[in-house]
């Protein structure tokens, strides 16, 4: 399967630079796989598509202030973007161990060079990692992060602002460790979740610390040759049992985002039984994958040629999703992290 099959042209003006004031006021494109129909709604109406006994699975990861700024001894400015700090720590690494980071300007910085960060903490830039460079801090990360910045993605063409510290987190974010937000969940407000609970929808949480592994560009022409970077995940006994009970009782499991989808599919047995587990996953889902758990997918609109778009195409059908994206562009939906949403059923 060729990478170019997942390319599309997106007008830059459709890339959302800021979120809406009301989380659940985003537009929602509803795609029915069986009929091929596409309906335009508002995200707050999503309860129309979830029934009593269904299960909604959300990723409760919390974004850490992973973008750091500092200066070299020469006075030159440096940006350090941590790739997987939270996931590495929860997977058992010690805090004093080196971590992977994107360092700019990387080529000018020598191995062993020390950078002074905002706030006075220091970091030593080490050798190359499989992605970026290794870096080592002289202070605990909680000290370093006091001066860290919200790691907005590069297509948001502005510096982070105070409001992003809240806007770029889901309302249910709990476990620190992500370096990118699980953006499909940004559309849920507290009142909307309560309305769904009141309707009899089970709401459970899993964790995947979203990192560079999710967003790393696919460079291989044949996508089957791409290898995902590992990310930390966990699903507890309560969440696993809720998913299994939903399946046994004839309900549907709705994954909120590609991250929740990957957790559910990673932890599922070949017979479709969800098992409590934690660890690292590099599951790469692309067309041809047979889903074991997920019946419905809530997601944002993703970058061309991204693994995220490939996962959505695997679930919805490549042609159906291509047509849905074309419709979204024609109807001027807002794209990417702070953009609008899509429900695939």
C-alpha cells in the first residue's frame, strides 16, 4: 500500500489555530460505514448516536509542558522538545536517565554541551537517539517543567498562550505523561459527559501517553515498512471488564481518538477479550487490519500521509474516509488538533 494513497490537499486556512470557546460546539461529521451516508451535526449532539449500554472509552493522559527554551554559553537560543518523558518514567526508567528530545538547532550543538534553560535549570545534550538526541537534566523534571511551555504542534503557527494550558488538555486529563494532546477528547465538556452517563452510557478511561510515536512522519513509500515508535499504555481491570461486559450484553464500544483505539486493540486477545495490561505499544493500524474491539470511532481530522489517517481509513474504509475528508474540506470544517470532529459508526 503506497504512502501517496493517504495524501490530500488542504487549504492552510482550514488549519485551526485556536479552539472554540465552547468545547462541544465544534462541528461533527458523522460517517455511516454501512450506508456510506455523511451527516453534519454539532459535537454536543453526539449522544444521539450512543445508546444505553454502549461504552465510551477515553484516554486520560495529561499533557506535560514538554517544550523548553534555553541558551547556549555563546548566547544562541535553543529549543528542546521532549519526546517521551512521561511514558519513559512510567515504564520504569529512572528520572536521572537520559531522555529523547528534538533539539534545535541540533547540528550546531556538540555532544556534551550544556544548555541553561529558562528558570536556571541545566540540560546536557548527548548523542543521537533513534529520534532526535538524548538529553540529561541536572534537576528533577518537576522543577524543569515549572518553566516549560505547552507543546503545541508545529502547524499551530503561534507561540503558546496562557489559555493553552487548559485548552490543550481534556477535561478529564489525570495521568501526566503526554507530549501531545489526545485531541478527539478535547470536544467533551463536563456537562456533556454527565448527559451521556445519565443516558446509561458506560464511560471508562484508559491511558496512552501520546508522543512522537503517534506523529512521526511516515517516510517509507510502502507503508507496511513503517515502524511505529513505542508509547506507554495501560488499561485497568475495571475498564477491561466494562468493555467485555458491553460486548457480552450486545452494546457497542466507542473509542475516543486513535490513542484509545490503539490501547483497546493492543490489550485485546485474538478472540476479542480485553485484558488488563500495561507496557509499551508500537501497534500500527492501517487498512487491512481486523478490529477486535472498537465498534465506533470519534476522531479529529488528521494530517495527510499520517499514521492517524491510516488508522481512521482502516476503520472506516479508505474510500469512505477519502470522500468524507473531501466533504469536510468543501464544507470548510476546521482541521487538526483544535479543529472539528468526525464520528465513524
